[in-house]
């Protein structure tokens, strides 16, 4: 079976990084003038040379998003099931305490899904990489989408951050979305942990991955998220800083490159930024999030994977969305649509 790995190995990290940082203003203007853009244009639009054009990019992103998705924002809330983990990831509050293949396994997930699926129209999962057969089981159990983050596409740096456990296998994680696509999951979500490596280069490889998946598993929908490395108990600080202006540029670049891509923003980001970004290009937002297992009903001081920045309730955020002129959407899909 051919996977993304065969595509990934055709690209060199340093070569891509050099192309990004040597992009010129004329390259940016050429890309902005196009009606359809490709990966080369995405590379141009995430470059430092594109920063002076951010206002124009934001206007174009707004119009393209409104044309494709209307003035709507989908709402979601994360439900953390465990803080057990057998990996050592030096940036995570659940390190060796998250991804526990023996105790928090496929049967654990299937049991949890069975208990909650009657209360939710859509169930998405973000768990350790599984086999194709296990993803098929999740699909049959009612899972709508699977989110999997490569963390960083820099293979050597990945090894430095993931020192032990199954997650230390870079290639197995890299090929996970292929297994998800082969299992027939309705939607796949990708992203990198912004702060581990140069965000521009990592984002190009994430877009390359999305481009491959869309061409290979063309019946599947796709979404991208932007987790910036946040404080958590006993973890490292980011080596590469991404400020709000940078993140706005990245969101706009994704939209200008891919009009159909769903773009999600979590409560890792602060209130002011999330309020500002609503009309610019995103399509979904988390709200009222708790990042500790059972966090909606247990001691709020129990171990969190990371600290959230936007602590407003889902109804408060829905109100802000409405005041911005957008409609908060609590349900936009039902399993009966696919029967």
C-alpha cells in the first residue's frame, strides 16, 4: 500500500525552509492575484514576505470562507477520557501518565463511545495511532471524524521530543491518516504542535500531507487545527514563538490555498484573538473546554494536559459569535444522512 511516506521522502526540510524565507514580494503578489492556488502558493503565503499583505489576505480569506461555508461557526467541546500514558513527550502534561495502549485501548474507546453516542450528533476522536481495522471498528461504532497531529514533520526533532513509547515511531504516526482514510472515516483532522519547530516549514509539510490525502481519499472531508504549545505542568517552553499575527497569516494562507478545508480554533487561544478571528477564516471553535479527564464534573484542579486561555462558557462564546453576525451551529450532520 502506497502511503504519504513515499511523498514525504521526496522533500527536504532545509530546502523547503530556504524557499519559504527567500520568497519575494513579487512572488506574493503573483499568488494573491490567482483565482486558484496550489502548494507553491501556500508556501509563498506563509513566508515572511507575505506579512505586509496580511490585510489583503484577511479580506480574501473572509470572502472565500463566507462563499463556501456561509456565516456559520460550528461548536464543539473536548472530552478527555484518560491521563494515562506510556509515552514520554517532553512538552505534555500527561507524559508517561494520554496514550496508554494497554489500558486505554480500542475496547476502552468503544465502551466510551457506546455510553455517549446517544447524546451527541457527532463524535470525533483524538487518540493514539491505531490500526486500519481498529479505525474501522470506531467507524462502525459511530465515530464521525479522527484527529491526528504529527506534532512536527522534522524527523530528527520529532525523535528529540518523543523519546520513549509507541509515539516515538515517526513513520507509524506519519502513516496514521492513511489508515484512517482506508477505514472510511467521514472526516480527518491534521495539525502540528506550533512551537516545536519553525512553524512555517512545519505548516508547509502539514499542507503537503493534506494535499496528498485529499487526492487519495477524495470522499473524505478534512480539517486543520493550530495547537500552539501552551503551559502545562512540568513541560518545556516553546523553542519557536508564533505570535497572533503569525497565526492569522497561517489561517489566511490555508483558506486562500484550499477553499473547502475546515479550519478549527480551540480555547488554547485567548478571548481577544478568538473574537477577532471569527470572520477571517475559521469554521469551528471549541467552547467551555476542560482538558483534564472528567473535567466537567470533577475537581477542576486535577491534572490538565495544558492550560486553556479562553475560559468562557459555550453559551458566552455562542453569544459573541452571534454579535459578530455569525450563526453558532450546534448540529450540522446526522448519521441518517449517510444511510
